[in-house]
């Protein structure tokens, strides 16, 4: 399910690669002996991230999304088994693809569409539609969408971990995840209404 969630959420430059780089970096902060492994993964993904957001000619695609998702899953299982992180922290860290998958499946089911057929009505599509008129470069408009989502979801989670009172194993991360999920659903709804209003003129 998570692998498909990552593939479904991969629709803007730097979006899933940014989330992956942030997650590997956060793992490196709490695994002393094996921190080098997470640093290497974070560095490799960061190189792709930078190239992707600046040049915009190299994409993850299905294969890249599945690879990134598999690496994230293996790293997450490893981190949980070693007691480095809580499941609540991972839920907050990966809130965007998880919530996006649920919202997308429910939306397609509600309109009678197959949940497996692709469309362009994801959260990142709606946000991109709002951002694009204000940025001349199509590449940077797409990149701004991905960076904004990655920073406000996984980025804010890593920032709260680094500078806030919560430990990485604290159960309160479930509350943070619930807040992020609610904000994403509300934002998705609002962005849809803005898009419909703009399309009428």
C-alpha cells in the first residue's frame, strides 16, 4: 500500500525525493553506529532531488517511485525494529503520500471511477494550478509545488523533532499526524473550490 501511495503522490519535481531525503536524514540523527548508511541514502536522494528541481528533465517515474518507496519501507522497518522511531513519528513523516492515497481512492470511488485509473486531481495538481500563474518558468512552478509540500509535511516533522520537545519515540506524534492529515484534507477541498471558481472566468 505504501509503495503505491508513493507512486500516486509522485507528481511534482522534488516531492517524493524531498520527503525521502528528509526521512533518511532524520534516521541518521538517531542511529549512531549506522548513521553513515542513512547519510549515504540521504545524500544520493538529495543529489537527484537537486537535479530534479533545478533541471526538471529527470523524473522518478514508476520505477523510481517504487525504488524510493522500497528504500523508505526497508529503512522504516529497520528503524522500528531497532526501536529508533515510533510508528506515530513515521505516520507524521510520511503523512502526505499516506493521506493522498486514501483521499484519492475515496474520491475515485465516490464518482464511480476505478481507483486504479490515473487522473490529475491530486493535492499537488491543485496546488500547482494555484502556483503556476505566478511563476513564469514551468519547471520552477512544478518544483515549487513539490518543495512546498515536502517542506510543510516531512520538513516540518523533522524540524519539530530537531527543535521541539518531542522525542522520536513519543506517542504524541499521532496527534501531529492527525493534525497534518486534517490540514491536508481541508486544503485539498479549499484548493478544489478555488480551481472551480477560476475555471468559470
